[in-house]
């Protein structure tokens, strides 16, 4: 009889309990599809008395996840605790040192320590798999490391935080301001304990840095990701974008240019008829572009008990089948130190500003744009109900412009003496 694959599960929150339910409910299916039984032998969490709506009586219990990682009756250590330091890091390192393979849903841990952990695992002949760390139930890691491995990846792009997408689509569909929808999302439990991890783009930036490492064969460099959250996105911009045929998304983009590796997670406008523009609620979408395959679009639930546990178990099943790949798709020692590059790829921009409604005001703004080498594709003046008679809200869509030129023009607007408040510029991404 083939020996079972024995799992040690650290973390009994939403994802951990989802893993327990899959192993208990689909035991026969797992065995048929992998050729061997897959069982949980031991678990770890801080509070043993908590009601978790699952039968854990058949498993050994360890309060310390490091002790769990070192148990002799564990072949694969599953880490779904979270956090980029502390117990998660210590237990993962202990598992590798004890000769265990590791399956992780922890994007923060890998974004900060992925290179060192990958080198340690590969030196010990062990695996680290992390499908569940990026885009929940979407098999994007598998797509990059296996299905598209013969392609040179040109661009990775996507909506990778369901909480932000929920907030932005709810603002758009209901006409509600950011503060109202943010509180609604918090009450529904859609936000992390530290909401800035979501709305500040940090969570999604972690995911983007991991995808970029696989796609471009580089060491993970989360610190090089340009981050801008959605807190400054106004309901006015959402309405104006809609009228001009766009949706606003927190969009991650990674691509290799002649200057180096560009990684950015920022609000962008996308055509509302595009797949990304039609993405609603908490759903995630990742777009992969390869030189041979062209464009691949992957869409699905980005979080939740079932989808994330499904991704964890997909990695477990690959290990049970004997599939062994390097952590980032190629040996960690061969990953390059990519030169971080600020985005320089030209794109159209949406601009909104409030001007004094007096002769020559618009001409001064147009002069600033012209001197920066930026030409105007569309322009609208918006009549705001209740606005001051001497104010005018003006919208521009530019032709393609370099980000540096846009920043230069934005910096010059204030010296014109015709601007009221701060102008807004949001990149329009071609998808």
C-alpha cells in the first residue's frame, strides 16, 4: 500500500478550516487523483477551545507552529497563519530545516523573504508552493510556471484585491462616496484588521511582486513596487470616467523595459467594455501576455474559505503526485537582480481640475500641457450643481504621454494662478 501524504496544518482560521473540510469531505477523490491517501495528522493554532465548526478531534495539537513543523509524522507543512515575520517565518524555516515541503498562502511572507526561503528550500531538496498566496482560487502560479513556461512573458496585469474592487464597483453602481463604502466593507468583514493593507494597495502589491518574479525570472522585490491606494479616488472621478467610457480599478502592472523591471499597483482607468472593466464585486482577474500565446485572461474568486483552500490543496496534490518544481519556476540561484524602474511607458491620462471661470484660464493649462509635450485628445467642461459661478470643472483625456511629462505638467499648473484645489491625473491602461 502506498504511504499517505501527511499534512501538518498551521492556522485554523477561514482558510485552514477550508483545508480541513476538503481533506475530510474529499478523501476518496484526493486519493484517486494523486495515487495515495492525503491525511492531516496534526494542527496548530493559539486557542484550542475556540469553536471552529469542524471536527479536529482526530488530529494531534501543537500550540507552537514551530513544534508542528518539526514533527516526525508531518511530510508537508501548510502555513496559513499570515504575517511576514514572527511565527509564520520561524515555522516555515523550521519546516525546511526538518526536511518538510511547505505549502503557503502567505503572500506577505514570500514578498519579503521569498528569495531566502526559496534558496534554503532548494538547497535542502524541499519545495515551497504558494498558489493560494495570489488571487485566491485562480491558478495563476500554475499557469505561469507550467502552462506558459515556454513563453517569454511580456506583461502581467490584473485586479488582485477583491476588497478594493468591491469598494470601487459599489461606488460606481450606487453613486456612494468612498468613506461610506469603506465603512460598509469594514462592517461586512471584507477588510483586513489593518485596512491599509487592502485599500493602500499593499496586499495587492505583495501579489504583484510574486507574479513578477516568476514571469521575468527575477528576485522578488516588493520594495520596488510603486504603490498608490484607492483612498483618493472620488465619486466624481468614477462618474466622469463612466461618462467617458471607463471604469476605475486598482490595477497591478509588471513589465520588463529597457530601463529595468516596472512594477506598479495604482488606480487606473480601463475601458468599461474590456474584461477588466466589467469585473464586479470581490472577483479577481489576472491578464498574462506571452510572446507565443498572446493574451490569457484568468478570472475567479480572489479570497474566501473554499477558493483559497482549493488552491492550497492543489499544491498539496501536486506534491502527492511527485511534481517537484523550483519555488519561482526556475532555480532560485538563477534569479536575476532586476534593476527597479519607475514606470516610463507612455499612456493616455485622465485629468480633472477646477479652474477659475475667467478668460484665458483654459489657455494657460493648455500651454502647460503643450510645453510638457502632451496633446489633448478629449476635453469637457462640467457644470456642477451648486458650484460657485466663478468655478469650472474641466476634464481632459490626453494622447499617450510619458509619466514624467505628466508629472512635469501637473507641477506647473499651480503657477498659472487659475487652479482651485489640487488637480487629479489617473493613467488610462491599455488592456
